[in-house]
């Protein structure tokens, strides 16, 4: 089965950064499958926007924390690839799905730790592993990290630790998947004004000003600062970028 169009899978693509990634990837002439956990209506709106721009798009339900359910998800991904895109493979995996938990180290519970680990590290590890047989050689995997893996902001020890693990995993994947021509990079956003983590950065004026003050370009980030970078990595212009951590933060904490 052949479909000459490239296809990207963006986890957590119904809102925030993932939505902007999906829309920007579609602008590059790439078809898109997004996943959502609970926000089906929002996901279908994004699908419609992409379809209106002339690309194919679909949305699939996916719980990034439910590792036992990944086999079932891959099955539904395969049947969607076949029925909607007339192919059995895709090209770009963007591991974006995530949650934010703000908690001081001394107060972080094992339950919070496990939830963050399952979604941000274990889930990414095993979803990527299970998707490998249906990713085309010469494809690209993009893992979403965070500026917090480079600089430390109290309250994010567990979240940032998982992202640090993701950055290490990115280099290992690049090495092990190199023979298949699959490039693997991590994109690390700085603080962004979205509803992520309860919308702190967007809604707390004092925090917003504080972030602007430590950012060389003088403001907090927006979703549309990130999506274009991820979309660029899905093009031939980025074919020689591999095993990199690309921070997209406007120059935070320099």
C-alpha cells in the first residue's frame, strides 16, 4: 500500500502546543493524525481546520498514561492509516502529550511521581517502541522536552527529571535508529502561555512579568512560537539535524 504523502502523528494534539504543531505541520503539506485523551470535540475541531487547509487529518483517543493499552492504540492507528490514508506506515512521530504537576520536592507524592513518569517517560519510551515497525525508514521522531531540564525552577523536580530522561533517550534513539535513517531530536520549549499546568504562565500576571524579565526576547512564549519549529523538523530542510536538544525559549535564563 502506498501513499506518497508524508504523515505525522502528534500525541496530545487537541489543544495548546500540540494543536499548533499539528496545524503548522499541515501547512508543510503533511497529513496529520492527532491524539486526544478526553477532549474529543476540541480534537475534531483541529481535524476540521487541517482538512479545510487541504490536508488529510484524523483524531484518535489515546491515554498516554495507560501503557497496557498501547497495543490496542497501535491497532487503531494501523486501521486508521489503512482506511483514511491508504497506507500502513507513517513518517513523523511527535511525542507531545503531557500534563504539568507543580509540587515542591518535599511534598511530591509517589502517585504524582508515577503519573508524571508514566506519561512523560515510560509512555514515550514504549509508545515509540511499539510504533517503530510502522514508522518509515528516513522518518523523524521528535520528543518534547522542557527548558526546565536545563535550568531549575522550584516545584518541577519530578516533571523536569522525566524530561531529562527524555533528552538522554533521544540521543540513544538517534544512535540505535540511525541505520534506518530515522532522525531523533528533542524540542525544549521555555515557559509558554497556554492552559498547560492550569494556565499559570498565561493567567498569573506576576509570573508572566517575571518570565519576561528573565527572557532575552522580553516576553513569555506563545504556542505559535513552538509549532513552526516542530514542523520544520518534519521537512527535508532539517534532514541533517539529529540527536539534538533544541531549546525554543526566546533565551530564558541565559
